[in-house]
């Protein structure tokens, strides 16, 4: 019985570490995508035109998608009652 409790505790810790890693990765991807969008916006602002705007919008769309993924993951974790997503 004690071995089972220790194993469950170990798995819970591993789950928390895994969740923390996923959260970190999603945050990193979102920040990187937003930084690229900001650079693309700045370039478009300096040199207006259709091509620059297209590059900016594509970068911003990627940043928006990364934000949506992060938000969905956190909402899923919270709705499952997992406090480490807070």
C-alpha cells in the first residue's frame, strides 16, 4: 500500500513537472512569435507597402495562434482542476 502511495506521489510530481514544461514552451513560442510580429510591424512602418503588410499580418497571425494555443491549454488545465496551470 505504501509503495502505491509513493508511486502515485512520484507520478503526480512528474505530471506537474511535465505540465510546467509544456506551459514554459507555450509561453516561449508565444513570446517569440509576438517578437517576430513586432519586428515585422516596425519594418512595415518604416517601409510601407503591400509586401511588408503581408509579412506583418502573417507574423501577427502566428502570434495570435500561439496565444490561442496557450490560452486553450491553460483553460483546459484549469477546467480539469489542476492548480499548477494558474
